[in-house]
């Protein structure tokens, strides 16, 4: 628990100073809260003195007492305000810096990074996880650190009156600390369990809903319902168990404090009975026994939440040590755009995916890559764009090793069009302009016409100013695809890498997508993961991959004469393309 | 739950004992009647009070959690049950994410009031009331004096909350905005990088985050003043107790021990007051959660029949079928009939109603007017189970359950023997790749996970349908193009599936369905024509245009390619 607090304090970085100043204010707040109690006790003393006829109670004293209480309430308010000012904003400010930092990291990591870290995780980290820190971290610091400051400040003032009672209080706080520590341990352990159970539930619910069509059409309602019932039941029992442990520890924690409070009552009254303490002091002690531990009592919830915060902080620390693939890269300007693979091997997750592949692609030529699924076609393309570094061998673009480039300067030369299209929540115009930020409206329209999307865009109510829904949801798959092609046309990169599966997204409009692609690739150096006969037949060079190895290479005319995968491919494609029901 | 409340009440009463003990001790001292024994007795009483408070509080918390989580479970199960009985169309219209959010996260919110508010709120409310009543028995004026700080704090809270709702919803908006910018930046980072737009997008990203920070800080810092004022004043109950107590003493209407008691009790009220303030804040969230959950619970169910219907054959007839969706007419008096064993295709521009016609046959929704019959029986009079055994609906949505591949296929016919499963898998061309897994058919869909391509999942789904062997098959032709690398295998599996069946196809590529017995041409929810391919070419301009475009686009691409490559 205290480790987590220390981590949060470290997390605040150079705001630490303000945090510490806040602690001083907290101390002053404690003093200001304690003094009215002393005044109350002192008032009682005056009453007793009056009773015994020692000193009469005056209206003046009443006024003084009232004014003093008011003054200390105001002082307390003043210090609370100052504390809030110096501490509470830190959470927001640090979160701000953290978000920017992650943005920075994302900007610089190679694209391969996103194969290992799903964008979903990254988004969760920047939104919900950081929000937890933003909103909770300072509250927790306040609850725990300031809670203890309060209790120890009060205890040290008790010290003046009675050392044994002060020691008793310290013992109570320490004992409760032990239980809080255990409680925190419990929480961090159970958070994992609860978390896993929640994920299981989420998985089960999603499966249930997404599979509902299947379940219904196969009349298997019972089976899937039983699964989800079990998951729910498990979740329930885990939660109940966790909460039971929590409640028990919490009970012990409070017991320590309340025990100490009862002890104060006993000790103070016994001391007074033995004449070792004045009645006035005793009354004060008794009053303090009710409020002294109030803030420490509340730490139980904090101990729970700190477990969550700890997990979040873990996550962030992991993220701190990513390294950038292009640290030593320079901005390279290219003259030619030929691509060369020189004995390239690459493994992914300890599995060799590309094995000793060598070939050359001259500037302005078309190369089709074919091969069974899992033969490494996509990996090959990703390596050209340096999403990953090769294990051995060299890939050269325009005669320069891709490792010499910064990622940015390499990608200036390459446009990639894949099945997964991402459009921004912005106008269609701006989505296309993304390919070239300084493009004029004329250029954008021209690109849209070439990509065969001008027509449907013009038919939309707001034309080019139509907003694309999140993830581009208001448009059909084929339309989104064509907008992404328009974007690539506008970028006008000399090298085009594309996956022909793209056109299958929307079988009704595949003709349009095909012609958009034809426009995009005109006059460029093209590498295409091919599925169609015509594409393959018309390529200058065909590369046939099989299990990561280059199995055949050459033009259609040469390959057709060879025995091998290529012939098989042709046969299947002929059948497929002539398919009818 | 009642037991939990009872425990909470006992706990509160127990918590009150130490106050009485302290009061007695002070009184004893002031009256000089103290003895060692009495001190010990009252100190023990205080300790005992605390014990009772804690033990019963713990009991109450545990009990309330048990009942809270049981209630959550019940709510969730009844929502799921409801969804199962609702028309499928209604369910698939909601995004899965949103449903999940309601069933899990929103319902979870209800846990707080159930498990915490009841025991804790109760005790926090009860204690001040008991204290107040007790104070009243001592002295009514003193009781009121204790609450002196309340109106001041209440006033400042009221000022603070004046435009809280507005501020809060603005804040949520700002927060949503910054989240969506973050999501977009992160999800779109690949595109951003591919187009070298890192710096511009990054600036936008930074701008949004900065604006959000400024907004939040502005708002929060504007509340710090009043917030801290309220939080300082609210617990300062001594403000009234001490001066008024002193005055009353001087007037002779309050004795010293009563003064002490009032001072002590006024401190005791503080804690519960503060907690109460926090709970009130949470009430809003809970209200929304309950609203969402009950919306799902009030979905209308699809009426079902239970007696098995006698179908004379597997012919299908649409009689004057109309259907509206969100107040838009999607189908207008659609009329056609398919004999058993025939092959019909639905074609037309997208948005014309092809999928809706097909879905109505599976009762995703019920028709608004007219009727659909199978073998002469209105499908609304066929029990759902029987309807499902009769119609197989093969779509691109190739969902696999996280169980073994064997069970995923067997779902088609739970009674099927292993051999029959293998046979279906072979026919659907998935036997080979399943055997490539180390555990073969015992591999779970989760384990296979990313290693299954879209086409492979599709073929497993087809194997499932094969095993089910329903006499009527509705096929979304796009299914065949799920995975261009394995198109051939999917096509073969579809061929196996449709053999000898009454077949209705939602068509996208005209060449695929030109051999259909009848092609139904749809536009804007109406049937324009129904005929064979040859007939339509002759009769319908729309169809022959579509056909020509289809053919042309095939050759057009080829031609264009050749121009480039020469």
C-alpha cells in the first residue's frame, strides 16, 4: 500500500514539490480541526471552575470562544483551499503529460509494434486507465498520507498531555496498519481474479449475443445458456468471497482503532481517578477518542483502490521501455524506386516466416505475389515498409538499405492499400486530403474521380463535407475502400503495395474498386498480393511463395511451362472465377 | 437483505454505546461519584459497544453483498433470457459493445446501492437521527445548536450545485471528445504513419488533450473554494454547540455534564454527515443504470407457438409481405412462391430489400402485413425450433463458440455421432486443416483463434449447417468471398450444402446465379420482375444493364490492365 503511494508520488515527477507543500497544508488543517475540540474542552473547564466558584464565566469568554472557533474554521478552510490548489490539480496535469508522452511513443514506434500491442489495449490505457489515475491518485494520496498526517499530528499534541495514551494511539494505528497492509495484499491478489472473472463474463456475454443467431437457428438455447449461467455464478461467488475477506480485514482494522479509542476512555478516566490527570484534560481526551481515528478509518477503501492503481502503474512502466526502430535513421531522398531482397530471413514468435528470399523489382514494374495462405505474402510486404527488422539479409529500396531510413522518410515513398480500412471521424474531404495535406479541392475531386468515388460522394446530402461515422460506419465497405484508395492516389507515392482481397469486400461493387486500383497503380512500382487471373497474367514478374520460401519466379509465360504451384494456382482460379450455383 | 438491515441497525445502536459510556463517566466525575469499578465498567461498555458495532456491521456488509450479487446475477440472467425471446432482428441491431456495456457494466453499478447504501446509508442516516433525538431529550435548543453549521454548509453546496448538472454534462462531453480523439489517433495510427501525417495528427491530438486539461482544471479550480468551504463548515458542529452551550450554562439551563455530552455527540454526527453527502452524489449514476437495464427488460418478445406444425412439403410462399423498419417501408407487398427443391435468387441494387426478405423467413422479425408460409403453414404458427430445423441461414457471420471444433460442428445436430461430424467436415472441406491442429477436432475455437482464417471459420459454419441438413437453405452469396485465398474450398463446401435443397440466394455477382430457376429483381422494396436469367435479360432493362455492367467490369479491368502492361 505504502509502496503504491510512493509510486504515485514518483509518478508525479516534477510536481512532487507541490505535493509535499500540500502535505504541510494538511498538517495545518489537522491542527485547525483539533483546536476547536480543545476550545470545547477548555470551555467545559471554565464551566467547572465557575461551578466550583474559582472563576466566573463571562460573556466575554463566550464571545472569545466563538470567535476563536470561527477563526480556526476559516483558517482550516483557507488551508484546505491551498492544499486543493497545490495537490488536486497534479493528477490532471500529470495525466496530460502522460497522454502526450504516449502519443509521442506511438508516433515513433515502427508499425510492427501494433501487431504486438493491440490498439484496443493502447486506447484503454490512454483513456480509462489514465482516467483512473487522473481522478483517483490524488484522492488516494489525500486519504492515506493526509489521513496519517492528521492522526499523527493529533497524537503528537496528545503527547503533551499524556504519553501513555499517545503510545496507545500509536499502537492502535500501527496495528490497524498491519491489517490494512494485509487487506491491500488481498485486494491486489483478488483484483486479478475479479478482473479475470469480469473478462470471462464479457467474453461469455459477447459470445452469447454474437452467437445468438446461431444458437437460435440450431435450437441450442440450453447449452449456451448454461455456460453463461456458470460464468455468472462464478463471478458472483468470487465477488462475494472477495468482499467477505475485505469485510473481515476491514473489521479487524477498525477493531484495532476502536479498541484504542476504548483504551483512551479507560486510561484517561483511570488516570484522572488516580489524580494523575485533570478533569479538563480527561474530557478533552474523551472527545478526541471519537474523532482522532476518523481519517485513518477511511483508509480501508483507499487500500482497495490502491490495488487497482498499482496494476495501472505496472502497465505504464512496461510501456516506458519501448525502443524505437529508427533511432539511427536519416532522411533519405531517393532517385530510383527499385526494390531488392538480398537473402532475407525473418522470424516471428520464434517461427521462421521468411526463409532466404532474394529477388529484384525494377522501378515501374508490376510484381504479383501468390502462394497458399500462410506462405508469408503479407509479411514480405510488411518487411518492405519496415514494420519489422529482418533477421538476416538486406532489403534495399532505391539502392539503399531500409535500415538507413527513418520510418517516416521510407514511408514517404510507399502507399499501402489493405483490406482493413480506417477512416477518420472527419469529413470525406479531409479523409481524402490526408494523402496530401496541402491539396486543393480540385486535386481532391480529381483523386476521388479516379478512385470511382466522386459519384457516390456527390449523391450524399452534404457531398464532400459529409461526416464519416466512427470507424467509417455510415458507408459501405466498398465505398470506404474506394475513399482510402482516393487518399492513396492523392499521396502519389512511387511504390504501391496492395492486397487484391480488397476488392472482395463488396462483391456488388468490385468492378469499381478494381478500376480505382487500376488508376492508383498506373505508372508505379507495384507489389500486389494477387488473387485474380488477369492480375497475375499481366504482371511483369510473379513471385510464388511457399512456406516462406521463394518457390518460383518469372513471368506468366515462363511459369506456365514449369511444373509447380503456379499451375495449380491457375487451375483453381479458373474454376473459382467461373463458379456458378 | 432484511437480515442485513437488521444487523446494520444493531450495529448503529452498538456504535451509540460508547457515547453513553463517556457521558456516564463524565457525569460521574463531575458528581465525584467515581470508583475504579465503575470506570472499568463503562470503559468495557464502550469497548463492547464498538465490538457490537463492528461485528454487526461486518455481518451486515457480507449479507448485503451476498444478496446484492445474487440480485445482479438474476437481473443479468433475465436480460439474457429476454434477449433470447426477442426477435433476432432487434437484438442484432444493437451493437454488441453496447449490449455488453448494459448487461455487465451498467448492471454492476446497481451493486453499489444494494451492497453499500443499504447498510451504510442506513447507519449513517440512523446515527445522526438517534443522536439528534438523544440530544433533544437533553435539551432541544442544544440539539438545534448542533445543526447550526448545517444551513451554512447547505447554502454553499447549493450555490456550488447551481449549475452542476450543466457543468457535469459539459464535462462529460469534453471527456467523450478527448477520448474519441485519443481512440482515433491510436486506432488510426497505422494510416497516419503510412501517410506520414504523424506531426499534423499529433498536433491535433495534443490540442485536444490540452483543451481537456484546461477545461477540467478550470472547472475544478472554480469549485475548490466553495467545495472546501462546505467540507470545512459541514463538520464544524462545535461552532454552535460551544457558544450556545456556554450561554445556556450561564443562564442555568444546562449542567456541565450535559454540556460535555452535547460537545461529544456533536462530534459524533460529523462522520455520517460527510458520508451521506458522498452517497447522494452516486444516486444519479444508479438512476441511469436502472433505466438502461429496464429498457432491455421491456423489449417485446416474439410470440411463439408450441404445437408442432404439419408441413405438407418445403415450398415457400410470400403473400403480400410488407415490412417497415424504423418507420421506413423496406418491403412493399412482396409476393412470390417457390416450389420444393427449386433455386431462386434475389438480386437488385444494395438497399433494395434482398437481405430483409431472407431474414424474414427465419423470423428475425415478424412481417408487418401479409404472411410467409412454408408447406402451406404460416411461419408464425410453426414453433421456433421446428422452423429452425427447417431453414438453414448461411451468412458471412461465421460465428464459432469457444468450445471444441467438434462441438462447434455438432451444434448442427446434437445427436450426430463423431463419424457424422467427420463426414460433414470433409464435405465442407475443413477436415484437413482441422487435422493439422495438434489436438485435431478437440482444439477449441479459442486455441485455434488467429490461426483460423475467415474462410476456415466459414467452412466450419458450413459444416455445421451440413450436419443440420435442413431442407431449406438461405444463402448469402457473399459468403463465398469471405477469404479470397480459399475461395475454391468455400465454393466446394457450399456446393455440398445446397445439393437437393430448396435454395434462396441473396446474390451479388450475377454470373454466379444465372442458372437459377427464377431470379427475383428487387428495387426499393418492390419486386420489379421475376423470371429466368434469359427472360430477365429480354424483359428488364434494369437487369440487362446490371448484367452488362457485371460482364463489362470483368473485361474492363482486364482490358485496362493490358493497356498498362503492354
